[in-house]
C-alpha cells in the first residue's frame, strides 16, 4: 500500500494512472501504454523538451540561493520576462516577484491588494478557480474546490473563508451552446459597480469552469473596477505564457490590469514556478515600504533557468503562431464533434484550452462527495481506452482539453478521435435519461 496521500481531481475511488515516463506530447505508463497528454496545463512544451532538459541540467550545478539573496539568474529571468512576454507593454508594466505556484501567486497578489487598500472584501466571477492556498482558496467559488474534505459517504467539511467574497456574472466564450443568461455583456454587468464597491481587488481568470476570454467583458469589468477603486488582477496562471495564442489573454482587449499572476507553463513544465507582475502604478505605491512576504525557495536558480529557457524556446520555435493555427483546427473539429453528439450541451475555448460540457445536473450542486464516478470521469476513462488523457477538473459534466503547445495536427486528431470515442458513452446515458438536461 502506498504511503502517499493521494490528491484526486475527481470524485469516486478509481485509481490514478501510474506514469513512468514521457516524450513530447505522450505519457508513458507503467503498463506499457503511451497516451497523448491532452490535459496538462503545466506542460506547455510537453515532456523532456531537449532545450528545457539542457537548461535544467546546467542550473543543477548552481548554489542554493534563497529569495533574500540576489541571484544573477533571477535578474535575468525578470529581464527576459519583461523584454519577451511583455514586449509592447512597457508603458504600464512595472516589476515582478517570483514564487512557486499559481495558488501562491494569487494569494500574494490578493494579500497585497488588501494591504494597499486596507479593505478586506474581494471579488471574482462565477465558477472561478484561483487556487487552494490562503486567499486564493477563498476566491475559488466552484463548490467542489473548497480546500476541505469532500467525504465520499456524503457531505463536505469546509474550512472557514478568509475574506468576504463578492461574485460577478461570468463571461461565456462558447462556440456551441451557451450560458442561460444570454443578455449583452453591458446588461449582464450592469450591477458590477455595486458588487465591486468596497472591495480590495477584483480577480478575473480566462478559462476556469469553461468560461473563456471575452474582450468586451474584460473591458467592462476593468471599467467598473477602476470606478470602485478595486485593484484589478488578471489571473493568467493558465492562459499566460502562450496558451491563449498570445503571451496573455488580456492582450486581446484595450484595458490593462494592475496585477498579472502567472504559473503553469511559465517554467516550460521543467520546474514549479509562478510570478506576480505588477504595474508601474503599484510599484510607485510600494516605494518606501517593505513587502513582508517571503519564501525560501522562491526564485530558485533551477526555476529561473527554466523561465529563461522557456521564453527562448517559445520565441525561437514560434510557438504562439502554432497555437493560433491549432486553435482554428480545434474550433472546427470540436464543432463537428458537438453536432454529432446529443450529450454535448456546450463547447467553449481559446488557443489550446477547450471545454466540452455535457447535459446533466447543475454544477452549482456538485460537491464531489460521492464514491460514484461522474459522467465526465467515465467519458475520460473511455477516451483513455482510445489513447488519450482528457481532463475533468473534478467537474461532474465538464471535460477539458489542454494539450502541450507543441502538439501536431496528427496528434491533435488522435486526441479528438479519443474524445469522440468517449462521448459515445455520454450519448448512451443521455438517451437513457430521455434527453433531459
């Protein structure tokens, strides 16, 4: 019996895959199978990219330098991030601090906003996920991701929230189906000014819960946040560093955030690393003060080498153009798949992050506190039989595709064929239910 306390993304008690290796866009399993890695937001360059391996090996021959010491590689990573990912954004972007995870980055950003504003309340949008550490946990409003215990016999044991949380309507981003509330964005956010009043920060992400980027939505939220003096944080932990087909999702609209949080692919899948990037306005507010937030392994030499190497690979291999090309391919094929499967209620996405939502119970009532495998998990299991790993984020009726940014059209087709195969199971169950939602 394993002594490891397992963290499961899904309800039920099915055993996870045992991964023993990987290459490119493929996982290698203990049982000898090779599966397409179709839902790994942390592995933007797939597995064992030679330039990432080379950078990590070189960095392993460096001293252990904690965040309190100046390290030349950390300075280089900061310069590389600003000159590459934030090229063209020089008029507003200020500085960066590195940390270890996206959850930590969001907690740091939210805590800073509370300190700067001396306000406690925070705002996010419906169905958001921002992490499970500190304030990021309080801002994760998907009911099954509460950071406590989802008891399989039924019931959940929740930790106390760390801040009052206000919730905005979510964006849509659907290419098939849509949200029940289909009013124009301005109407849907008409009460945002009241919602954001007396909040320290408004944090918005671009993929979670299957709700995707919308330029009009972003600009409207930014306008209301500015009027309410609520610091706007763009949570780009998933989308930042290229998954949206540009360096950041927020760059598709005219508004610019006060703070950007990053993680996931920032280290090219070779190191655990994240970042908090602040505007020049925030830098000015920090002058004369010491930001009392410290982490021993933040900005570790290996993590910093991974950032610099990743930024170089994305630039030299023109990864962003590849993502935009694959976005068009996924959009076309997912529309075809959705129209052929009556179990599919909605498809939404951007770049190389897509959600396929099935008909079924309302997500608001899903707490993952059961031994039964939900329909999304069963579809994912059937897709695995066809050769691909597809994610569910622990959702009951929602699947997501987030392959490495280097995926070829041939491997993308294999991934989508596996999804197509898995959805046959959902169609059967949908038919048995009489086609009810």
